[in-house]
C-alpha cells in the first residue's frame, strides 16, 4: 500500500509522528509498502512503535535526538501516537475520511 491511499484519519498518524521526530515518520512511511490494507498497516505501525518504545533510548541516540527531547517525553509521545492508532482502528474505514483528501 502507499501512504497516498490512506484515509485522512490514518494519514494523521504520520503527521503526529512528524511532530515527534522526522526519522519516526520516515520509518513508519517506508513500512507502508509491506502492507495490503490500511488496517494491516495501522497494526504494523503499532508493532513498530511498540518496538521503538522498548528501545527508546537507542532510537533517540541513533537518530541524534537525545539532545532534543528527554526519554520520558519521547515515550509519552509514542504512547499518544499508539492511542491515536488504536482510536483510528476503532472507527469503520468508511468513516475515517476520504483517501483523496491530500
């Protein structure tokens, strides 16, 4: 799947990720090619985010972000991103907004 095919609500996940870290957005965006549907992609994003959360310190250091935000702040942002994804998954796809909204 391509991120251009996401509904407005699902695409907002990438916008939220971008407010946290550009490298996070890039990692999530590139992963879209591995999924066939929006829901599969959102589930995959959850897995990626949970993995990053487990290795949050390393992610911050590897992406030279440890001087821009604290570990606690980063983890909190990831939790909010997870909540948005779970919320999106709880909305029927036909109610998530258009896909040609960009």
